[in-house]
C-alpha cells in the first residue's frame, strides 16, 4: 500500500479519512506470469496499480506471431483497458502479465463511490487519467516522429530493465518492426 500512497501523494494531499475509504475498496490480486487477465471483448471492470511486475497491452491475432503489442506498464504505474473501463464497452485488446504481477485493483463501482464520498477522489481520478493520456500521446508521437531504431534506443534508455523481462518479439511489435528488422537494429548498435 505504501507504493500507491507515495504515487498519489505526488498528485495531492489525501486526508486520513479519504485514504481509509479508498484503501478499503482496493483488492490485491496476484497474476501468474503469462496470464491474460483481461481478454478481448470483455468489459474492463477494474483499474489497477502495479506493485510488482510488467503488463503487456496487445491486440490478439489468430497467428500469435502477428499479435500487436502497443503498450507495457510497469511497477508503480496504473494499468487498465481504460477506454473499456470508462465507456463500459467491450475491450478491443487484452492485458497480459509478462512476469508474476501484483496489482491493487479497484472496481468501476467502487471508484464511483470514492468519487462521490471523498473530497479528493475526483481530483486524483482526473490527474491519473491525464497521466494515462500523456503516456498514450507520447507513444503516438514517437511512432510518428522517430525511426524504428530511434524508438528502440529511446525505449531502452528509459526502461533498460526491459531486455531482461520482455521477449524480443513483443518489443519488435511495440516499436513497429518485424523481429528480423529488430535483429538488424540490434546488430548495428
């Protein structure tokens, strides 16, 4: 709980009563390595804070080699199929734990209760949503403005631990190249 408290304290000061109410709604979940914990066409019912682990966001395909990985989320970050969460519509993608992952999750209904009951809930919700938007926007800008090689270098300058935990086939999909093209990039570097 200290990790999520530290994260939220960066956003706003939370009263003891608001913190107690919020934490009473959190549920700890341990997701096994490689487990897909939100499947295609399911409605996302939680937003989760990652205590430990790495989560991949991807669009599944009949041929697993053609899956499209478009996001990774790490320790001390929120993860959700957020568009499905807020619209209550089926998700167009899946969430998978790449390592054993521990989450602190809050359901849609419980989050609505936090918004209604606490003084700080709406502010935290808005600022967290803004952070999720900025991550998405940055990714889109990188895809449009950087070469595959530049995206690869930037990814590993920002997250050097990725090489240890994320298979290269997911990284190649994430930066928008084939596994063979990624291999050539890695040889050049």
